[in-house]
């Protein structure tokens, strides 16, 4: 009985520790790494209320949050540091990145609750077959629906990292591909639309499958199926977590497949 009680207590304490950690935000700059609690964020950056049409909820929403640019400055970011990309990592491995210059107009807001609710309290959003909360942190943009397709809207954020893209993702660069080649153009599209969920040589997001190692996706999917699947995954799987990409032209798809085929010759060895 005593042993059982100890195990229950240990499990409860472990859960509490995990919950507290999950509500923290890791900020990694080129020269330092920090863990920020919401209380610390509120002490260092003014809280603001933002109202916008939210494309994730597909409705008007009001949130409380802080300027992402001001938060990074409070964490020690200074212009001129060796970084040109921001990687935003969610608790499920989704890891979109965006050029650092997207933050310079100060339109990105890191929100932590809906207005009028307690901290980390959000209505659930639909993701594939499940409904989940965007907590602890959700990145929104003051421009709202106007930047739905051009800016990332990641939620369940647990980490922000400023990196040099070429250094961080060296193993997914299309080595020996000319900049005017189909493979290089496909790489640019992959960086824009795919890297948030998929990895090449284990560099990139973890929400979707690895696409190059040990088998390149073009080695087990036919080109015809890839051309149909990439723009409309739900045509193959109901409630697929992979969104549709109606904005990709047939040439864009050809370029993506050319990039994937190119990377087949540059696989990493077993990790």
C-alpha cells in the first residue's frame, strides 16, 4: 500500500513538472538559450489585446499576447546577429520557419489566451481527426486573413529559435543544383511549403514523414501518385493532417518532385 502511494505521488509530481515545463517557452538565440515562463514574459513585454479574423478558427477572434519582436529583443536579440530565419517548434514536432525579416514590421503577436479568459485558455481547433487547444502559445498576425497564405500561424508553440538557415538545414540543400534548375526551384518551394512538417535527411519538421532517408519518397511512390497527392492529400486520406495546396501549379509540383529526386543522391547514413 505504501509503495503504491509513493508511486502515485511520484507520478503526480512528474505530471506537474511536465505541465509546468510544457507551459514554458524556450527561446534560442545564436549565442544563448533561455526558458521563459508566462509570468516572466508579462514582466518584460507589455501585454496587448488583438482582434482579427483568424484563419485557423475561420472567425473573428480576440486574444491577449505580446509582440514577438519585442519578446525576442527582451531575450537578447540584436540586429546583426548571425541569423536570418526563425524556427517555430510546436509540441507535436510541427516546425515551420520564416525569414527573420517578417518580424521587423512588428505585426507578429505571440498570444497565450483568448481575451477575457484565464491564461492558456483557448477554444479547441480542428487538426486532422482531433480537436486540440492552441496552448501554451499561438502565433497570430495583426493583418489577419490578409496574410493567411504568406505567414505561418503555428500553435502549441514551445520553442522559438533564431538560426542561419543554410547552417541549420545544410543537409536538405540541393548540392550541385544550379539556381535556375528545376531541382533548386523545388527546394525553394519545399522550404516555403513543406519543411514545417517534413524533413529531408532528418532536417525539418517531424509532424509528417521523413522524405529522403533511408528511402526517398520517389522510390516507393509513383510520380503520377505524387503529382496527385501533393496538392490534395485528402483525396487519398480523409481528414489528412496534410493541407491542400491549390496554389501550387503543375510546374511547381514538377519542381518539387525534381528536388526530391535530386536529394535521392544525397542521403545521410543511419543516424
